C-alpha cells in the first residue's frame, strides 16, 4: 500500500479536497443543498474506486450514501462514516479558510497536515476506507464483500438514521461494522476503541417576569433568570465532581480494580496534557484518574448559556429569560432516554417558585462495548501493529457516535473502531487538521485489516 499511496497521493489530495470544499454543515438549514452536493460527490468517488453500486438514499433528514461491492464472499464488511461537519464558527479563529483545504506544517512539530473543517472528522477518515478499498480491488487482494453507509447527520445525533437502518436491514447485513471516526490515545502509542460513551443533550430555559425589566427599578426585588439558572446548573454537581441528579448513577457499572489498572496502562503524561490545554490543574470526579473520567465515568457539562444583553456597551436590563444547553456523556448501561427523564424531573424539582422552567431534549444515544476476543479486533490489532511497530492499546472513547449503538442493536453486529485522529487535530474547533502520516497510516492499516480478517 505504501507504494500505491506514493504513486497516487496527488490524486488522493485532489479527491479529498473536493469533499472538504463542500460546507456540509448538517446543523444549519442554509446548507441543505451542500449536503446533497457532498453526498453526490461521495457516490462519484465510490464508483471511481470500483463500487458496483453507489447511490443517494433519502431519509427524513439529510441523505444517506450507500455503496457496495459484492464478490460472493463468505464475510461482509460494512464501512460506516459521516460526511457532515461541525459549523466552522468562530471564523476569526481560523488561520485559513475552513472550506479551502491547505497542506501546511504543524506549528508545533513541523509535520505536514491538511487544514480544513472535516479534515479529520470525518471526511479525512472515511476517505481512508475508500482508498484502501480501491487499492485492494485494483491489486486483486480483496477477499470480502464491502458495503458503505455514509450519513449526513452524525454531528446532530443521527436522528433519521435508525429508522433508515431498520428499513434497510437486509441491505446492510454484514459481519462487522468498520469505523474510523475516533482518536488514538497518544501520538506515540496506537489504540483501538473497544467502547464509547453515550450522550444525552438538552436545552433548558428559565423564565421570570413577562418582559425585560429596568435593573434599577426592579433589581433586588424580582428574581433574575440568569442568576437563577446559574445557581441551578451549579447545583447539578457537588464539590467532588459527583452529579447530584437522583438515580443518575443507578445503572453505572463500577469497573474492577483489575480492569481499571488495565485501562490506566495507556500512556498519559499529566504535565504534557495540562500544557497542551494551557491549564494549571485538571478537575473532575474525585477518586478517578483523568483517563477514567473521560472513558468509564459519566459527565455533565454546560455547552452554552445565554440571556439578557450581550452587545457592545451597557444596557441595564433584568432579562425575562435565560437559556442553556447541557451535555451529559453516559457510560454503557445508562440509557439516554432514562437520563433525560431523570434530568427533567430533577430540574423541575429544584426550580424555585419565582421562575418557570422548561427542558427540551435535543439529541442523544447510548454507549456500547465490544469484545476484545473477536477475530475482527484481533485482525485490526495485527494490522496496526505492523504499521506502527507496536501493539495498539485497547481504549474506551470519551466521545459519542450514537448511531453505532443503534446499528449494533438493529443489525446484531459489533462495530470496530479503527480511528487515526489525534488530540492535536482539534476537531470541532477552529484549525481542524489531520497529519498526512496518520492519513496514510490509516489507509495502510485498513488495507491490512482486510487481509488479516
């Protein structure tokens, strides 16, 4: 595969850049046409790579791309990826145009990387699968049937995909769901995710007076919804980082000391971690390491908060309402629907009598685990060992890909997460990038997986 990459890398860049230039932002309605542009471009790339069939399928939301190559083999690989991306804002933080990809040196290491929204998450990573498939097919090395399901709603929780998967269950029959949409635990040590956390995401609103009020005439006499909201949100965690919602931890399974020790064998440099984030200290649930806090423990975070006047200068207003978006990462066995109910019940219960509150679920999904003993996991481990020169560490992802738990349940097939992103790639943030060495190492590892499985 190395030689094939060298012979074709300029073409690879042109093809990948054609995807990265399309602002397929699923969260913003003004980009609906761009979602179809990107889906259609993927159909073209699948056919050019050798797929016998590739087409755009409608859903209740953004379209799905499905493609396949059926060689009548005993086993089938179903490749999952997503072509939608996060909004690029704040634009002023980008060093380059987020939708005009460039190859430039990494400011820290000097290594070449592709800079663009979606360079890693997930256009760059799904592109590796297209090229590995192309290589195997053209070199006569492909020995499995291959199917592709590339969706356009992952960044908004895949609301339309579970129904589409159920409707097309027979079409999607496979023996493994192969995914590259995750991050390795270290630049120095490769890893394979054996599980991911789930997600419950809600919007909360606190309303006080029926209109904005003069803060001089009413300040101190009428409750300020922003103040109330801040107090309510702060009360959701205690001083030890423990979430205070009654029943929140009822389904959380405590790992054994042996399992925790195995998880903490992963390389982790606390000083390097703090330096990378430019923080003096870390903070999290008492009694757990940083690795554990982001892998085997649930979390609760306020992702946005607004209300009142935030423009230039002063406006002495006591706002009528305040709002926030709350994200809860869940561990396997916690169900997003149950956690939503617990949150809503608790938030209503702690609301003081001088305000009204509402809670609206936005998106979510459940977490999952996969067995390390499976032939697919062993094949992936062997492939990455050959490419990286060391055995990958089994890890648990702190993020969420909600649809994978749904696909595991609907199709009865485990996902295998061979992700090649790195923390330095700053996905979801300005200046997202993807190192060329990781892009190429991913292609090599995926191609070897097919040969060893």
